[in-house]
C-alpha cells in the first residue's frame, strides 16, 4: 500500500526526457514536430538536436523517478 506522503512520477513529463548513464538529462527541443518544410535548413537541423536540461533536486524528485 502506498503511504499518503508518496509522490507519483509525472509520466507525461518523464517520457520526454532521457537520463544518461552519468545522470545528465536531455530532451528534444519543443515545437519541431511538423510544418518544417518552409523553415531554413539550419532551423530544421537545429530541431533534431537534443538540449541539456538542468533541474533542481526538488523538481527532479517531483517529476523523475530515480532508481
């Protein structure tokens, strides 16, 4: 049984993140899913790159489950 103080992982947010072996948190840049045909090639390619996310320990504890 789960205690009252247990905080659940925010699954929708956690699925968008990838945690590396060293503990770095990366995600894709937002807003690059479709309608990219008219964008400059540099803008299109920039959307494919991942970005590093820095979260405070309080936010990590709230949204991401660590083993």
